[in-house]
């Protein structure tokens, strides 16, 4: 044989890292942190091994633990002390996220991102103001335009508490524009928005709903989250968020939607984020517990695939576990 092209020449130990096309580092990762106003001690999340809800008084300590691994950014999710039909604790000055963000911003150097949504704060578990008879009629769910004003209030309250970035996740039409308007009007024009621009109605969210206590009391979210069958729709959703002022574009979940991540990366110059969600985390842990997979190896390979697809930022429950390796 006369092989002039031998790709294996570039796979030896000395040259292999020099020609590596994709690098993953701890600074690419965002670690979720769950702060719970209903508890005085840490509560393990059964469906997400290694993760806990922490009381407000331990929020700073929890973020410092994240920072020690080399991960620089956190995303705060809150479990409030009470819920009501409109989720009013979501924008309270002394709310769980507001209190935690204020302390973390003043006592740590972490970059603080906050989740802007209503599902954890409403007693019905949906991401906005309910339409009349929604509980009895599966064709009805959330009133879009009435919800926008509430999202604006949540985002500005987070910014006032010290959040460095806000991340609306409800897939409500016009949410980025409403939040940008509210932030700018209140003097927070330097606070960026990371929009969950293409968030799918996914079966991979199950464990998160245990973590954040945000499962719908009835029905589902198919009327505001995207159909998993649709990719072209994601382009339209992202285009609208860009027009309204989104600074970072997120795809959620990550692994089943790498084609969408790649499409957005090729279409826009904005930073692209991907959410490696709770179900993706839990299934690898379950397989590892069975002895079927090596957890660290498959976790690393999963995140590497997300980065290779085009994500600049990865929100992942593996952040701390992999930071040392990276």
C-alpha cells in the first residue's frame, strides 16, 4: 500500500493535544445553585446525586464551594417560603433569590446569574398568569401578555439585588423585550440578558422539578415550550430574541438538541449557551451506579460534545465534578 494520507500520524501523545480542535475549561461552565427559603439545613436532591437545596444562610458558603473548584459563575434558583396564583414572592425585595443574590454579590467574587421565571413561585406550577378555566381545559394554560409585566418585575428586582445577568426561562412571547425595557428604565442597562431562546418541552426535566419544586399541579407546558420535533421554529424564536435585545442565546436541553446548538452557532455572532439538564445528569449517574459507564469519562465527553457543537457556555450539574479535570 502507498498511503499518503495517514490521519494516525496526528494521534500520537506528543502531537495529539496540539491539534485538538475543541477545548473545554472550567471557565466555560455555570453551576446551578438551589436556595431554599423553607429549610434551615441542606436537603439532598434524591434524583440528582451530589446536589442539595441549601438554606438562604448557607448560600454564600455554597457558592464559595463552587468557586474553589475553579468554576466562576453560578445560576441561582429559588424555592420560596410561600406560593400564590401570581407568584408574588418572585419579585419581593426580601425574596429567596433576592436575599441570596445580595449576600453572594457582596461577599464573593462569583458571577451571579438568576433564573427569571414564575413556575417555582406559583401555587399551580405554571410559568405565568393562568387563563380562566385552565385547570379544567387542557387547551388553556398561561396568559402571555399579562405575564410579561411580572417577568419585568422579577428581572429588575434581581438586578437591584446584585445579579450580574438575568436569564428568563419561561418561553413567553416578548419576554426579552419586556425585561430589557424594565432593566433600562430602572438604570440597569448594563445587565445582560441570557434568554432561554429555544427551550423545548422535554421529558429530560424531571429531576429538576424535584430540585426546584416547580412541577405543574395540572396539565403540561406544551403551549409555551417548544415541540421537540421542531428545529426551524428555533431559528424564529432566536431571531425574535435577538431583535428584542438578548445578549446570550440558550438552548435547553443540550444533548438531544445539539443540531439546534450548531444551527444557532452558525447563524449568530452572539454567545451561545446550552443547558445540560437534570435528566441528562441523572441518567449518566444511574448508568454509572449500575457499573455500565465510567461517570467522569462520559460526563466529560458529554460536555465536550456540547462545546464542539458550538456552545460557548454550558450550564451543567457536572460543573464542580469536572472542574478539577479541566
